[in-house]
C-alpha cells in the first residue's frame, strides 16, 4: 500500500507550507513509504484530490486545502486529523498501516489487547461467580428451615416443662382427686354438738324456762 500526500509546492501560504513540511517530515522519521503529489503543477492531481475527499470533510467553501493524505484510494484525513493521531501515538492506525514491532504504537496496541482479554476474563469469572452465588441462598434457605424446626421442638419442650402440677397423673393413669374439705368441716361440727350434749344443765323448777345449752355455762 502506498501513502499519497497531496501538496502544493508553489503555495504562497506560510501556514500551508508549514503543515506540509510537518506531515512529510514525520512520515520520513517513521520511515513510512509515501508519494508526494503536487496539485499546483498538476491539474489531474488537484481534480482527483477534490473529488475523493469526503463531503463531510470538506470546508464550508467546498475546496479542500493541502495537505490531504490517502492510503491508495482510501481517504485518511487532513492535517488536523493527522496531528491528533500523532499526539495519540496512533499515526499507523490513522494511515491504515500495521505498526512495526517495538514501536510505541505497537506496544500500546498490545497493552490494549491485553486489557481487553483480562476484562473479558474478569467478566466471565464474574458471571460464573454470580451463578455460583445463586446456589448459596438455597442452602441458606434450607438451613433456615432446619433452624425453625429446631426452634419449634425446643419451644414445645419448654411448654411441656411449664405445665401445672395439678395435671400430673398417678401411676395408674388416673388423675388424683382433690381432698374433700366439706366432710372434714361436718365432722368438726358433729364433734362440737356431741360435746354440748354431754353437758348437763340443772335449772331450778321455779323458773319457767331453762336457758339454752351452752358450752361454757354450767348450772348446778
């Protein structure tokens, strides 16, 4: 592939001459093969350059100014785009050429490729890690279920221990009957009546009525 640089050797513009010299000098420093095509002395070159510069790259008046750079028939750019590529160490990419081994651009391309490969590997690892982590919640959920069952069993055991003693059963399986306190009270009252009946009360016959029986007064 041949790099074509369209120049105006007889241009009266100092700015254009300086830009042309900058492009040519940098290409020579990189030892890039190129061909200079003069548009000032060759009408064919001028027509070809104007026809092959893309419309969006042409200035407002529609007449592109030199220097204009091509790779065979493919348009590379003008001086401004060439200068930006030089600042970014991407002149070979700008020209559509492979950078020579050991050049800054080649090293930079290797680093970018290495970063891309590592980034892709990291993304794949992250996806696998995310997939593995999706299994963990299932294990955790199972663990929670077992934990709830254990808590339920412990709670039931505590309820059984806290049951009242009144519900305890005898060895025969029958509930113990509470003591009948009513019969005891009746027995006590009967004993008091018996004691009263044993007391003999003597009352004079002159009195019309005898006093009631009492447990603490005795008349003789």
